C-alpha cells in the first residue's frame, strides 16, 4: 500500500501520527536552546606567553620567533601572526576551515613542549577564541553614596568576592563569575632601605622569615588520662601586630624585629582595572554562561535570583546593584522579530491562497501545511542540535511562503479529479499523479543548500543552521502534501454526510467493555472532524459578507491580468526572436548595475550600543587611562542634548577584568567606554560618536577605535600591512601612510600599531666590578625585582580569605632613576655597594609592539569607514598605496575585511555554480531530457538580474547574505518553469499541436504560477521590510529573493514559451512527465 493510499484509507491513523509529530515537536521546541547566532567555531588558537620585564625586541627574539618556527609545521595552519609587547607574547594560529580543532590543539601542545624558551618563563598558555565567551550579563556593584573612599572600595570588592560572587555562581547555567574594579586587599611590608642596610638585613631574610613564621604544623599525638590528643602548633598570623613583631636577627645583642626595618600596613594591590558606571567607581560583575546553556533562560534566572536577594534584604543598604549589559535583551528582541515576521508571512500567504481559491475549507487545508511543517521541523532541529537563533528562525521565515507550494499543486489536481469521481478516489489518484513532480520540485529547492558544505569561512558556519532549517521544513511540507492534504480532502464531503454501519449491540459485560472502546476509536475522531468542518463552514459564511467586496475586486483584477497576458502571450509567440531579445537586453541592463552596488562583507547591525576603545601612549598609568575615560563620560553627562539620548554609559580602564584580553588590548594604557543609547534615540548614535571623536581629537597622544559589540570576529574594515625587517623604516612608512588616511574623509579612527614603546631603564652590569663584590648578575637582578616590583612572601588568613603579604622597598626608595641608582645591592655586607657602582643605567625607548605575519615583521595601519561601503574604501586605499613612495626593502598590501570578503565571495560563487548544476541534474532526471532542463535554467540568470535591480533600488549592499539569497533563488525560480514545461509536455503527449500546446499550457499554468509566487513573496515580505532588531541580517537575503522571484516570474511567463517554441519547432509529441 502506497503512502498516499495509506493516508486516505486510514484517516484516524494519519491524524494520530500528525498529532504525535506535533506533540514531540512542541516538546523539542521547549528543549532547543535559544541563542543569538549559531555556534561559531573559529579555527584559531592563541599561544600566550608571559615574559615579565622583557622588552618587545627581547620577547620577539626569545619567545615569539622560536614558537613561530616550531608551530609552523602543524598540519592545517593557514596563517601565523605574532604580537610581541613588553612582558608578553601572543602567537595567533589561524587554521583552515574544517580543521579538527581538538586534534589541532593536541598537536600544538605537543609541539610547544619542543620549543626552547628561557628557563625562568612559565609554560605557554593555549587559548581558544570563541565569540560566545563574551559575558551574557554584566552588573555594576556600587555604593549608594558619592564617590567611595579607598576603604569603601576595599569593602565593596570584598563583598563582591565573598558574598555576591558566591551567590551568583550557584545559578543554573552560569559557568563563572569574574570581577573587575574596586580594591583588592593586600598586606604590604615596605622595607626602609637605609635602616635595613644599617642593620645588615637583606631583603631575602625578610621574605624567608615571613614564610617560616606564618605556618601551622602538626606535632603528632600524645596519650594522657586514657585519651589521645593531637598536638598542633598554631602560628599563622592573626593580626598585623603579629607580622610586625616577627624576629629577624640579633644585632649588638638586641633582637631585631620586622617593625624595626619596615612598615607593615593594610593596603591594596596594584590596580589592573578601574570600572565606572556613569562616572562613579564600581565593581563590574561579569557572568559567563555554560557552553550549551540557553542565554535567555540564564538571563531570566540571574534576574530572578537578584530579585530574591533584594526581597530577602541580603544586599546591604549601602550597596546598589544595577544591570549594565544583558545579552538576552537583544537576542529576545531579534528572535521575537523573526517569529513575528514568520507569523505575518504565513498570514499573508493564507490570504493569497484564499483570494485564489475563494473557498474556506481548501484554504484551511492548505494553511495547515504551514504550522504542521514548522512544528515537525522542531523535531529535526533538536535531533541535529540546531539552536533557535536568528539564522535558523530566519530559515523558517524564508520557508513559510514555500511550505504551501506542494500542497497547492496537490489540492489543485485533487479538485480537478473530484469533478468526475468520488472524494477518496479523487484524493488518492490526484495526489499520486503529481507526487513525482512535487518530489522533484522539492529536491531542486533542497539541492541548492548542499553546496553550502563547500563554503569556507564564516559564511559556511553562519548559514549551516539556515540551510538545515529550510531543508527540514521543505521535507516536512512534502510529507504533509503527500499524506495530510489528501486525507483532509477526502474527508470534506464525507464529514458532513457520515454513513454509519449497523451496530450490533453486545449484551452483558461485553456491552460495557466494547461500547466505550468502539465509540472512542471510531466515532470520536469522526465527530471531531465533523465539528471542525461545520465550524469551518460557519466561519466561511461569516467571512463571506466581509470578503465579498475584496473578492470581487480581486476577480476583476485577475481577469484583467489574464486577458492582458493572453494578448501579450499571443503577440510574443508570433515574434519569438524579438521577445527573447528584449528580455535578454532587459536582464543584461540590470547586470550593468552591479558596479554601482555598494559592497560589504556583512551589513552593520544597529544594536543600540557602541564602544570606544582608547589607547594612551606607552608608559601611561591606569589612572591616566581612567582620567581620559572620565573626561569622555563627562562629554555625555555635561551635555543635555547628548544625555537625553543616552540611556547609560560605563567604562573600564586596564585589561585585568577581561576573561581573555585580545592581543590589541594592551595593559594599563588601554580602556573602553561603552555607551547604550536610549530606545527612541538609536538613530542618533552617529551624532553621539561624533561628539566623542571631537573630544578625543583634543587629547594629544590618545588613539581611539569606535565599534559595536561583536557578533562576528572580523579584522578591521581597512588594514594595510607593511612588511620588512628594519623597525625604524617600518614605523616611518606606517605613520606616513596613516597621516595620509587621516586626510581622506572616507576613513576614520586611524590606528598605527608600531609606535614608540614604553620608556625603559636598561641596566648594563659590569661583570668585573660584580666579581669584586662577590656578586652575580642573577643575584642582583633578583634583588632588584624584589625591591622594585615586590615578592609575595606568604598569605594572611582572614576568615575564609587569603590576603597576600607583599615585600618591597618603600616608595621613597624607588620613585626615580636616582633612587634606582642608590639602591643597595649587598645589604648585610661589611661594605655597602649601590647599583650605580656596578652597573650603567640608560633610558631607552623601543617599539610599543612588534608584529610578525608569516614570520616577517609587519607594521599595521587600521581604519574604520566614515560612511560609504567597504568595496569603494578598499579601492581608495589601494589607490593611495599605489601613489606612496616606499623604501625598496618594504612591501605593502591592503588586507583586513577585504581578504575575508574576497574569500567568502569566491567560495559562494562556486557554491552558486554548483547549486545550479545540481538543479540541472534533478530536472534532467525528472524530464528524462537534457534539453528541457536547459530551458528552465534560463530563469536563473533572469532571477539574478531581478535581484540586482532590487538591490539597486533598495540601496542594499552586496554581501554574503545576498549571495546566500541568490543560491536559494536558484532552487526556487525553476519551480514555476518546471510546472510550465511539464504541462506543455503533457499536452504534446496528448497530441496537441506544438504552438497550441505552448499557448494553452501557459494560460492554464498562469494561476498556479502566480499563486505559488505570491505566497513565497508575501511570506518573505515582513523580512524584507527590515523592521526590528537584527533586521540588517534578515533583509538583504529576503530582498534578493523577492526581487529575483518577481522579475523572473514575470519574464518567465513569456520567455519560456517563446524559447520552447523557438527550439522545439517540430510538433513531435513528447512523453509527459506526469
């Protein structure tokens, strides 16, 4: 028994199966995670190595270069880039897309064991970049009073660490909580150089005694009075006085205590991050979700938990907790907009169906295909671990208008058979006749997504979910058209005229057992169907009064359109050559607009938020960076016009609070100001940015970069790479070109990575003099590191907290170069010696960082776009570069997003060609002909011409989104031509003359072609309108599909008949496909 026959003969079974699929689909929907974007697995690794005190040139030669040379042999590496800065090396490894990153990580770790690095370095750390590692939620913990004092900031940080962090870490779905800002407790032992030298007490002795005294030990066991006792010595420090009173040594028969040579005070650690909210210092609390957690649900759980804390009064009154960032807000808004677009698209498709059919029951039957197919799709999405995100839901919205196409063909054929036979036979025969055609039609649409497997880069990762969603939904709609539609069609008349079979009443216990079962399994489903049919007809009568004027207007318009098309078709078939020529010229004219289209990798997405990253000259302190950010905040706060447009702003100076600081975020001289626009003033973002730019231009030495929260990891829009070896020449060439870019209005936020570095005091030891004092360079270097930077000698226990005890010289002994020269390097010796006696101290300035790409030194000039598109900006940058006079040892090229764009475009073009070829394979198999599919394929370039025209008229950028739309279009536009050519073949097989077959088939297929085209177009219309959050991602694809489908359909109705008539001049009957 065939699937169609089974569905018609077993309505109850089919109904139960449908309900089961929908039930499991709804259950799956509740379990599918909700994210903004698909899981983007970038094939990149970063090897980070800390080299405390190392200058950029030393880091390059001793760390970065050996790592590059060793890792260059790792399989799958496409690009190696290293950034060497003071105290740190980052080696970025970019792999080919499709590389197994788990195996690559193992290979890299194995190779790292072979690298010959300085012995005193810690082991390199391997980092894996993932955009989802951004926090999903940020809180600001601040005091309700004015600017807090040092003591208040320490208390604020302590409360955040000991109470709030522990509370938040217990929330389901939260992986980690990271704090930034505030002051962290630290006990500092500040040694007086003169007093320590006079008493001959070296710094190493102080560190050793602190470590020895601060310890608890077990003394074993003793037995007394028939009991066993544990013996413990409890000597850990319990107060600062305990630390001050530790014994160091004896001098002149007098014990020397720590307080005799050092100050012991409760202080705070050197700051590596300063957080502010609206200018007030705060502690920033960043919450990171678990990898597979639902972002929206995690956000709701965080908010609920915070509310519980407030209601239980567990947050002290003097503290205020404010949310400053919630990733779920944008996700929820974007997801809701896509869902709304899908719903409205489905409703518009239903309206078109009703206008053409003008009957309620067939409209309901067809409309059921949309929700049932979508709900069934959720089962497959859950099985393939596809999240609900903008791309997967966008796939559903794109497919909404196409989900009824198969059902339309089936229902139309059933209606034709119902005129001559009973309902069940008509449903079975009508569906089986068109089953092959709709399967082939669906396969042509699904086949275009297979080439996306070969798409490299972010485009392939990004659109995998969308391709799977469209494929699953179309497959579900095909099953609905082959099963549910014929079953419901066969029940139409029978449901209102139920024929019952005589019921033989049982007696006794059989009656009470059999009767309920019989009624349940036989009559209840039929009764439900009857009620549904009656209800539908009641609605039809009610709608008839409302829709009659609309239907009359539609019928009049359609008759006029049909009449005009009939005349135009007759004229075109008489002049096939001229018609074909005009159509081809029109399409060619559209393609001439391509150079006028703006080009971009991806359109900018307005999220109502932006940031400005500032970088001060090397050597700037974190307090200077914070001061710049405060001044930028005051630009907003002091202006009534700006303050009314901004909802909130917050800043962070330094990179200490970041989970994984990016290579460009370089320490204390780096900071970022985040600005969140008010909902009604999102369109004023450029105005606020312009005011901030003007303020930054008045700050000498401050470089700035404006951007929006990253949804995708791309390079700067414009990046020019200068390659050479001489650092001075590279720096000169890069800075000169950066100055030229600043003079061009198309570029803004110019940044040169190679500038003067942090000032250094280089110490050159005289080894002969060192040997005279019995010293070694290693001993003196270690002593200097302890006196200047400090060493953590032990930890002070306070409740459950561990507070570092830092030993270093007093600030008065290390404030200047002169202080450094006078540092005593041999305390405890009979003859004191200062540093200047054995070493030369020279102030030097090196590069801020050294970048190597492909194991060659490279200077980078980066810029953002000040309006315009990426394509024209790249062309302008290349022209400026070609006019530049560079030294013969330096080469330059334009990189940045241009490389990603060219790579993605090339890959997508290949995918488009492959998609068209696969469509041809399916059609050739369907028609069993090599010629007829070529007729149909002519609709693809016509659709492409329509897309170009639509993009030009709407001012839409040519991006990878548009290319994906064109690939989809290749599988959609051929369906109308398939229907038309197939009907021509049917008529010719029936003996109809060539010309008459073409003419008649075109008129007969006008109605279903317009119907399927309009359902698809109107289904996509809400996406194309570009309303709501995330519209920039949805609209370009929808515009390209709508414009291409409209243009190709209108021309196909003339082009295909004329081309068929021109090529197939012999009236030889062709075997019909159906």
